[in-house]
């Protein structure tokens, strides 16, 4: 790897605390992480360890108590809410355990949505969405509404939606957690294929050690601290 490359996402001495009445809970303590171009990183940890909190901080969805988060060199905590929204929309993609697709719309319409929000024409959005849906194996399902798709198909639609704006990095929060083992494996293999095809960085939070083991780098959250996993 070229050491001169700029990290897609980085954080330094990242801390997150929550006040619970009379006590303060340290969820994350002095987390440091650099995600370089086209890296696939897995983050594992017990339930409640702070995995999703870290992902929300890295994606600018929440603010740290201390420390900094940079997305493509920009300190997002120092930006206005409008600027943070624009950075998220233009440079990041998000995939969740529960797909958060709009059930009243078709697969094609769901995937188009980020580009339409970004003021691209319907024709431009549909052309790109059709290509991406074909890439994820859903060329024959583009006009189906979300309720007509299987769990694995819905998650593939969500992945296509996350990629349509050509993000620098995709943040995936337990993307296989709601799937059976066979579909979970298929979805993870799709992440690998797309990460290689589009050269997009991926940060994936997962509880599945077998999936984490196939990532390029695996970290574990232990008592609020991010450490390199011994299995990576």
C-alpha cells in the first residue's frame, strides 16, 4: 500500500460517553483507526460493546465526546449539520441489518433515490440503478416492490443503493445479521466482489467471526477500546 495515500476515514483518540443519571458510561475510549482506499475492514465485539456507536461516529451520524473523525481529510465535527449531510450523501454509503428500504417503491426506485436527492435526472438515476441491480444479480427484479423480494434480495437492493453515489466508503452495520447462514455468505461474497470492482472501502460491523475472518483486517472492541483481532 502506498503510504502517501490519504485515509478515506480516520479517527484519533475517539471517545463517546453517555450520561445515565448519576453515572457516566464510557462506551468508546481513545479509539484510533485509519481506513485506506479499497480496504475491507471488519469490526467485531459483544452485543452492547459499542460497535454500532463507532460506526455512527465514523459516518457523522453522531458526534464524539472527545477526539476527531475525518472523512476524506475533512474534520466532520467542525462542519455544520448541512455540510455533514452533504458529506454523508456524497462520500458515504450505509447498509444496515434491517434494510430500511421504502416498501411502497420498487427495487429500481429505491436504488435511484440517493441520486434523485442529489438532483440528478430520473433518466441518469435509472440507468445507473439498473446497472447496479444487474451487478448484484437482480436484473429481473427491478420492478418488484420490496415486499415481493426475499430477505437476501432486499439486502442486495440496499447494497446497490449504498453504492449508487460512488461513495469513498460503505459503512455496513450487521448487514448479514438478519439472514440465514447461506444468504449471509452470499451477501458477504457480494461485498467482496463489489469492493474489488468499485475499489470502495468497506467498514463492516458483524458478530459473525467466520465472516470477519475473511476480511482484510479485523478489529475487536474490548471494554470500549479498539484492538487488532488475533484471528485477523
